[in-house]
C-alpha cells in the first residue's frame, strides 16, 4: 500500500519574513460555514457552522474537496502547496491548545476523518489518535498519569492506521488480537489490562510488519500525510463507489478531510462518548434518542462491538452534560430546521461536539417530522412535500408481519429499521450476493456489519445482528435504503466459520429460513406471512399539500370497478387506461374465442351479441365506480392469437392423444392467426380495421353504457382510445368507424353524446408524425412500454431476463429502460412529439399510460417536457402524486442517462 507523504514546497516569505496565510487547499474551522458544502464537504461545513454558533467544538481544519480532486487527477500526488498549508494549520492548533505535534512531553493528537458533500456514513475512512508513537505514548502517560489510557489510545491507532492507511487485512489484525482476548477472558480490547494492551500493541506491530514488510511509521508527520492521502483514496474505494451508485451521488465531487484535535471519551470513568439524534430517526417522535458508552471512543459506539447505554441514561452519570447537550440539540434543530445527528464526547466531565449533520431517518420518521415541523411553524407545507421523497413513500409501504399469523419469537433485538422479511440465513455478505443472484430471498445474519458488508446488505431482504445499537452501521445503512433490520439481538451467537446461529438451545444453520420484523424487533424461526401496512395519518395531509403543488393530473390504469375504487381511494383523478382485453379473460374467454372462430356471418353475429352484453355490463359498472371523472377505454390491443391456445401445445396434444372436434377448431384458428412476430403484427388499430366488428361492438357497448348511466343520473366522461397508431390515415379510418357507431347510438338515445376520442403514441413513426395525428383527436397517450421496445429494438420478454442484467451490471445501460424512461433515445422521441403536438393544437391533452407513469424519475421527465397527465397502477398513485409535486418544485427532471451523449 502506498503511504507516500505530502512533500513540502519551498516556503515562500512575505516582506517581513513571515510565511503567507494559506488559503488554497486548507481552511480552519473558523474560516468556513454551512454554505460551503461543495468546498468543505458536509462534515467540514457543519463543523465550521458550529464554531460560528459558539458550540464546544474541538479546534481543527479541513483539507478541501478541491485538494482531493486535484490529488485524484494527479494519480495520487497531492498539490505541492498542500504540505505547507497543513503544517501551517497544525501550527495554529498547537498555538490554540498549547500542545505540540510529536512533542513527547505534551503531545497533540489528531483525528482524521472523511467528509463528502453528501453524507456517506461509514463508506470512507477515519483514523483516530494520530500522532502517537512510543515516545508520545510515554508523554501522554506522564501528562495524564494513566498508562492504560495511553496504551488504549495507541492500540486504537495501530488498528485503524494499519487497516485504513497501510491496507493490512482486518482478518490479520483480528488474528493477532484473538489469542490475547481469549487468554484474558475478554471479548473486546477495551477490556484488557495494561499488560494485555502491551502485548496487543506488540502483536499489532508484528502483524503490520508481516503484512507490509515495514514497521508502523512512528513519525507523526508521516502518519498525518499518509492518513490524508488514505482518506482521499477511500473516495474511490469499493464501498464508497457502491454507496454512490445506490444514492445517485456523482463520482466527481471528491471528499474533504477533517483534521481535528482529539478529545478522549476513554480518558476515565468521568469520560464517555455517544451518538444522538434530536428526534427519533425510526419513528420521528420529537424526543432525543441515541446511544452512549462510558470510557470509550466514538468508533466503539458505531462499530457495535460493545453494548451501549440509551441516551436517556446519560443524565444519571453526567447530569450537567445532559443539560448542556439538550441545549445543543435545541440550537442545532433551530439552525438546521430538521432532525440532526450529533456525535459527542465527554472528557473529564467536559462536553465536546465532534460533528453534526441532518440525520438519516426511516421513511416513517421522514413523514412525521416533515408534517410536525409544519405544525411547529418551522417550515411551510411545500417544503414538507420537498423533504419527503417518492422513494421514501415507497419505503413507507413496507410489509409487516400479518397480525393474523401465529408465531413465537425466538428472540428479540432492537427495532432498527422498519419492515418485515423472511429468507434463507446467510452469514457473509458474499454469500448474500451469490444466493440472491440465484433468485433466493436471503437474510444477512452477522455479529455486526461493517462498511465492507454493504453489497451483502443491498442483496439481502433484511439484516439481523447480535451486536450494535440504533446508530450501528447495520441500522444506519438499512434505514437509509429501506431494508428491515433487527440489531443488538444479544441472545444470538453467530459463528460464520461453523455456519450456525445459536439462540439458547436453538441452532439455526446457514440455509434455514427465519423471519424478522424491524418494527418490533422480533426474530422468528421459519417463515411468517407479511402484509402491507396501513398508511399513517400524516400521509393524507402531506399528499394533500402535494396536490396543491402539482400541475400534472394523476390518473390510473384500471380495468375493473375494484381496481378503480382502489385507485380513487389513493387519490386518482380518473382512469387513464382501461385495457379491454383484460375483460375477456377467465370465464369470458369462450366469448372472444367465439368471435375469433366464427365460421359465417350468422355465427359471428351471435358471438358479437354475446360479447356486447358482457362488455356493456362491464362498462356500466366501471363508469358508475368513476362517475364524474374521465374513463379512458383503450379498444382491443393485443393480437388475437393471445386468446387462443398455443399452436405448439395443440400439436403436441394431437400427437400424444389426439384432439377433440373443438380442439381441432381451436388449432385451425391458432394456425390462421399465428404470426412470427406478433408484437409487430396484426394488433391494435390494424386488427380493428381488419376485423371492424370487434371495435364496433366495444364502442357500442361503451356508449350504450354511458347512455344508461346518464339516464340513471350519472355523469359518465367517456374517452375512446385507438391503440398502436402509426399512420394518420389508419387513425382516420378507425375514428370514422367509431363515429358511425356513435351516430347510431345517438339516434337510438334521441340526444347527442358527449365523448372524446384519442390515440396512443407507441411507435417511433407515430411520435414523429404526432403533430399530424393531433389534428384528429382530443387527447394523445404515450404507450412508453411499446415505444421503448420499438426504439431499442428489444423484445421485452426476451431481454429482461438475459440481456438487461449484464447490461446494467456492466454500466452499458444506467437503468432498466422499461422501469425508467430512456431520456436520450425514447425521451427524445417523446420530446419531439410533444413539441409537434403543441404546435398543431395546444389544447390536446397529453398523457402517458405505460409503467413509466408511476416511476418518479420518469414523472419528472414527463412534467418537464409538458405532459398534462400520468397514469399508473392503483397502488402507485400516491407515489405519482408526490412525484408530480416534486417535479413542479424542480426536484425531478430530465437528465441524460448516456455518458456518451
């Protein structure tokens, strides 16, 4: 591992001989502020802001993100001025503290932490207690009178520096420590006596030499320079890159490095450390929560290696510090107007705040906090809407254990991240990825997780750990990505080597099925049924605010009255797509088969009459369920062979047992309508023109149903949609047929009918001719599923399983184009079509009714290019409502997906 140091440049001097004040790559905390996140990173900017506020922050400085970007661009070589600027900043810290960096009598010790613009908890590297060596250890002991404390700090430096800077595998350092821990009958190095710490330091020294071929660097300046470069390198480490992919964070930002004077929570029984939240990050309740440890450093709290105490117990040990800390909470919430996450240390009874940030939270907490901050007068409703994301809304609807299910928890841990999941036990992150790739639902079970386990957490359905609290790595990451997690289940004994998890007398093996509930903390052997949760009351209020913000109308894809009512309950404003072919399935299948296979006009008329009765009944019920709102009925779209048995199936049956007379009839029909590429064959408007009686009976049934509903006092708002249009002339022919039937219905009813006509834009040709097509219709709806297939030349059924996974894994495509609109290709066709439609007739209503209508990123695109409506499945209506509001607020919008564009 490269441990190159920063090389000082020749020192420039001013006229009076003093060095100039450094300004390019380094900023003292007192020189920054919260508005400098781009330059100082989130952590550095917040530290600077707390210094401005007068909070008790240990002094320090930030090496800027610009320095990281410059170092990365130069293949790891830092800017030539950086070393001098760092040394000047250290001189300032020495002056402020009265300590000396490397001074054996009064050593200045430092923490070196990463800090990107956007919070990436645990994804990059930290080194604590930097500046120690055998001489400064002796000086620290002499200064404090506590040899155990000095040795504990040194063993921590060897451990962190060895892993983070020198690249010593964690397993080698653990192997060096394990025999000593066993011999002294302790589970953690903090439990070792002085002689045990001396042995551990010698063992770590030997392990570092064995792994790197060189001893631990005892020069404090070499330690500092190497640590800064190591933090820069960690920006491009595997776990940081994985996290950025997951969160959509740019690779170009770089990380800052925060160098801060150490304060010691492990300085004695009058010292401690903790992590706290100003509000509960799991539920959103307005009360401080967190964990703390006596006689410990911050890494002990988040690593999950020791059992923490709840923050509520702090006052019993440090009553004055508790009062001061609560005031810090109040001031930080007042400044940031949000839940804050705070790391603090108490050294000999004095409180220090080491960092703060707007805290990660569950979706439930995000919703509750946003609404309550409005009630408290802190933020406006529109800002509450902006703070609750569509992704969080989807997480909010996590499953939970079915209340009707019978189960007995085998143990219970901390409810660290809500939701419930069942799966096969896996004991390593790699095993989670491997089994998940085989299509198996897995639960990752670990003693505790570390950042190296991120890929396994992403692959698993949920996480269970035997150690760690609400701010442990597993809890924080799981909450951030919406995975259920139960942490700190102390009864668990996890043995990855043996492949077992033991809970008392119960032994669970890797591969066995268990269930966890991250809302209650329950752990159950076997599979427990899960159900979707009820929406919390705050959601109704927040979505109401979203409706006041958004301009896009949100419709639903619904084929039955039940679907329509479910969508209306979720806020849909009508039906944007009723797929009439879905009304032909099940016990209706013989009706449509009769129409397809009719042998003469009389037989066909009989079949059509039967179909009319059923279709009219269906439409009456649907129009009643959505009375007063638009109902967009797409006439038959799929090819007729989809309503018939497969030719191959019938031929096999004929060869093995022979066919009945009815089956021979079906085979004749299947052969007659068989197509080599049915998705590009006789379907949609093409079928309607070749078999006009099918569209005619659908239009008649729909308009007669509207007449019936009007006579009953209803307000039917009918929209008739022609699918798969490519040529303006074919649309004209189809609409002429629609209007001819409508004229007959109007004559029978004795009054004019109110209805709209429209077409679907599903082919590239239709998109290019959309301006001409718009001349004939009241509305146009983009079928982006088919448009994506035809633009890419994909057969969706074939590529989704075999082609898209490797394309996504290799970065050839940034997202599944059937889930999120392909902005650069399909999106360009859509944008062009909208421009031409608006140029022809600005009043034509434009919508989308493919699956993209419920995807938040795609909704942002449709809003940006000028759509009027989106239509999605009933259960995605709330997400679409919120996404439409975010689009209006400028939080979603079109962006290029293709790096080559």
